[in-house]
């Protein structure tokens, strides 16, 4: 036998909701109000029939009872504040995306026109630049061959006779430094110096030829521009507009006072609790947490109506 009228009301309402009959539950609630008073019936609706009130947005299912949850009641309250901000931000976000999309269409038309002009000029420019590059290859190869030939000639001058002359000159220089040098020694040194001057001259020619080849290569772009003009620049592709979902998400994270990554995680968890009709077992602040979950359930219809992603 029921211990009180209010207890009987709660039991009957739970049975009706679990059976998936929200219209009958609403009718029964009306009858109960007449029997036990509006105040008691309103309390029963809040605690046991919230799913029936939101049946158009959330499927009715038996509650899932859990021992505890990682989010606190304070954090859940921040999430609900963020969801309210998302609902409020949705119209402006959609309008902004529409404005950006229209602007993008105008920019895209201008881009298509500019790119067609670029494409028309770029083909002939590439053909001209290719001709200059082909001619440069011939000249560059000739300069490199000249540099190599001069280098080979310089190395050829350093032969065994040169090595013997170097040894002879070193001995002559030693005697001259000791005051024992002869006319023959001085003749040897003069001959050696003359040969070295020739080698150094050839080395200078190799260096000059190498620098000339390098400079010719570096000035390739100048020759192309002189003959073909400046290279046509491709127009910049218009950037795509931002998404309304992203703007709405940012508004929620800002209102909740947490980073976007945290907001994504918290939001998903709390909406999951509300959609699954989860109830936290009494104790350790569970009442406040359950109130926040119920508040989220009540917001889901408004979120769907406003186009806020669930």
C-alpha cells in the first residue's frame, strides 16, 4: 500500500514514462493536480516526467543511474551557460556566414576573371623564358668548358721538371740566406720565380673564368626579364568563409570560460548525460548535478530549433 499520495503519484508517473506514453502521462498529471494540488504535481513533473515534456527532442527511455561523474555541479552550470550562449549566438552566426558567402561569391567572380587573364599571359611568358634558358645552357656549357681547360693547363704546368726546379731553388735559397750563394744559385731563383709567375697567372685566369661562369648563371633571371618581361603573378584564391558551427562553438566556450578543446569535451559529456536520461545516485552533491542535467534536457529543444549542433 502507498505510504503517501505524493509517493503514489511518483510511482505511477515513473511507470507511465518508462512505458513510453508521454500523452497519457500528461493526462494523468492533470488528474493528479486536481487530487493532490498543483504544488505537489509540479514537483512530481520536475522529478519524474521531464522526459515526457521533452519527448519531441529527446527519446523517452528509462533513467540510467550511475554512482558518480567526472564533472562537478559547478562545471555543469558553466556548460549550461555555454549552451545558452550558443543558442543566443546561432542567429547572428548564420547571418554572418550568409554575408561571408555572398562576399565570397563576388570575390570568386573577380578571381575567375583575373585568373583567366593570368593564364592567357602566363603561357607565352613561359615559352619565352624557356627559349632564354635553352640559350643559357649553351653559353654556360661553353664557359664551364673554358674554365676546365684553363684548370687542366695549370695543372699540366706542375710536372716533374717543375718539382725538380723547386727543390733546386729551395737549396739555392738556403745557400743565399747563409751568404754562400753563387751566381748559379741566383740564376736558379730567378728562373723559379719566372715559372711561378706564369703558374700564378694561369691560376688567376682559372679563377676569373670560374667567376664569369658563376655570374652568368646568377643573372639568368635578369636575362629572362629583359627579354620576356616580368613573370605574370597568379591572383590569390579567395579564402572560404567560416562556418556557423565554429562561431557558435566559440561563443559557448567563451561563455563557459574554458578553452575550445575543453568545451568540446565537456559539452559532449553533458549532452550525452541529458540525451541518455542519466541520473547520478544521491550523495556527494548529486542533487545539484542532476538539476543541471535536467536543465540541459530542457535546453535541447531550443538548441535544435535554433540550429545549434547537438
